[in-house]
C-alpha cells in the first residue's frame, strides 16, 4: 500500500483526504492519504523520516510551504515562487513542486478563460497572491498585484520584475479593474464575513473572476461578479486542480477529475 499525506498545522479539517481517497477508490489505487502535524522545529527530520518510512508523497500546507524548500530538491516553479506544496519521494532526493500554481491556471482553463496576453489583477500579496501572480505572469498575462500593505505588493513586484509584474495598494484597483480581463482574489476577505476586497462598481462583463476563498463557495465578490455579467470561478476549482496535479505527479495516471470534484464539493 502507498501512503500519501498532508503536513501542516492545523490539518484536521483538511479537504484533501476525501478528495484523494475518492481518486484511489475510483482507479483502484492501493493507497491511503493521512494528515500529519509535525513539530515545526523538526520539519527536516519529519521530511527525512517520511522518506525513510517509504511515504510516497506529501502535500504541504501552512505554515510549512516556505520552510520545506530547504529539505527537498525544488522544481524551477517551486523555487521561483519560493514555496512547495507537493513532495514526490520517488526520486533519490525528494522533489518539491508547487501545484498551487497549476491550481490557478487549470481552474481557469477548465472554464475556458484565456490567460496568455490578458490583463490580470491579483488582489493580495500573501502566499496565495504570490502563487497566483507567478502562475498568471508565467502563462503570459500582464499582471498587477494590489495589496492592503503597499510595501508587500512592491516587494512582490520587484521579485517578479522579470515577468513584468507590477504592484501597488488597494486604491490601484479603481484604475486597473475596469480595463482588466482577469481578476483573482487572493486575500482572505470574504471568508469570515460577507465582505469583498473589490468594489462591485468596478466589475464588468468582460472580466473573469477567480476567488481563492472556497468557504463559502459563493463569496460576495463572486455574487457581485455574476451580477455584473462576469465569468466566475470559485475557490474549490483551484483547490481541486492543485490536488489533481499532485495526484498525477505521484501516480503518473490521469486523475479522475469529476470524482475528485464531487468528493471535494460534498465536503463544502
Ligand atoms: P496570507 O499569506 O496570510 O495572505 C493574506 C492576504 O490577505 C494578504 O495579502 C493580506 O494583506 C490580505 N488581507 C487580509 N485581510 C485583509 C483585509 N481585511 N483587507 C484587505 N486585504 C486583506 O494568506 P494566503 O495563504 O495567501 O491565503 C489567502 C486566501 O486564499 C485564504 O482565504 C485561503 O484560504 C485562500 N487560499 C485558497 C487556496 C485554494 O486552493 N483555493 C489556496 C491557498 C489559499 P496584507 O499583506 O496587507 O496583510
């Protein structure tokens, strides 16, 4: 039996176990997916221990996505983003991937939303904002990052300057969103309360809006976007496709996307 899992803290309410185990059942893969909360001071030992125990693959979530880079051989994308969310223990040295990046692009592709050559605004410059900005810029979009803390947007833009990413405060939304093709909410706004990081009057029918928030599935931003005639993509699509990409890297099999999607949405 193969063992896969998720390391992070907290992980007890993670949606990854039902999503991955539904795929194992569908394809007859003899595997289990477990959740693990390592001692943060012993992350390196935890990764080496998992490798020694024959664990086949691990997902990595908050707060370990950056720290785990030092304990794996990162893919070029994981290195560029500065975060790993998927480890493959197959090679002699464990390889770290960033499938959150694929989560963004594949969620948009699923909804026939073009990226290459499009004008994109990412709201948020935290972990999800970094991944989304890199994903879109690497796929050929012209990306602007708007963030509450202006310095953080500036630092991200400087880091991704080669990809043409710009950054500024939230007031830059007024100018950027009306002419944008793509909008990604990568802040946590909309999760705790019925709030939106983007004023409704800026949204328009030429826009595709991806909200990284997946609880609730229908955020105020997505409601406002639908009312403005925009294409909407909820955060579960992003979560689904980072899992699909991890599954495919680990098993080298095409993932049963519909089965994984049903299992995920059943939990939300
Ligand atoms: P994070 O690293 O803590 O970053 C949080 C971001 O939200 C920062 O840009 C922060 O701005 C901004 N923010 C927080 N409160 C705000 C407010 N009241 N007004 C304006 N901006 C505010 O968190 P993260 O890991 O990037 O996660 C962000 C969201 O994405 C969460 O809801 C998370 O669940 C979701 N997410 C979803 C997926 C998925 O697969 N669907 C994957 C990853 C994350 P400052 O820099 O100014 O603090």
